[in-house]
C-alpha cells in the first residue's frame, strides 16, 4: 500500500503530488521506483519505459546528465484514480548551461496507491544561472504556485 489511496479528493491528491515531488527531489532512483507498480508503463518525452528495473535505469541516466536537478510539481486536476500534474525543474549540463524543463504528466494509480501509468510531455529551455528560481527541495509549508512563463 502507498497512501493516499484512490479515489482521491482534493487533499489526498495534493498530498500524493507533494510526495512525488519529494521523492524525485531525492534523486534516488530506487526510492522513486517504489512508488510505481512492478509493471508500470511510462512515456517520458520520446522514451518508453516498462517496469521498476527500467525506471531505475532511466532515472540513473537522467540524473547523470541533469546536474543540480530541482523540481516543483503542481496538481492540475484529478478524478477517481487519475491525476494531471504540471511541473518545472531546473538543471545544468556538463558545460554548466542551466535549463528549465516544463512539463505535464498524466498519472493512473492502482487501488493500492501505486502508479501504474505515467505519461510525460516535457520541453526544455536554456536559462541564465541568474534566472534560476528553484534551488533544491521545496521548503516546508511553501505552496507557491508555479509561474506560467
């Protein structure tokens, strides 16, 4: 079991999104993978991933190239066992160039609260280091909405 469990209400959906944000900000592939079913199916940009082992491999590759990764997620909508989430994260490449990645995810959960499906569409833009606005995990009590730009 991975509470909160579906069907979600507004409070439980927000808790689920914040838990996902915290796990991803840990940058620990094994920790993140535990939130997904053994046979979870992902589409991440143009890559298709199936199962926890592939999720762990994917995340190891991702965080090997996305240095300084820091993420914010925000609930966009929900119904029963599904959610729509928007997110932004910042990272820099090997040369020190910073990027902000904008995206939307669609999530589907099992009755046990594990994510069985994740579809992510993501766009990256280069930013100057002075334009950064995400500096690590979200401080306790910070519910600042994501800017649109």
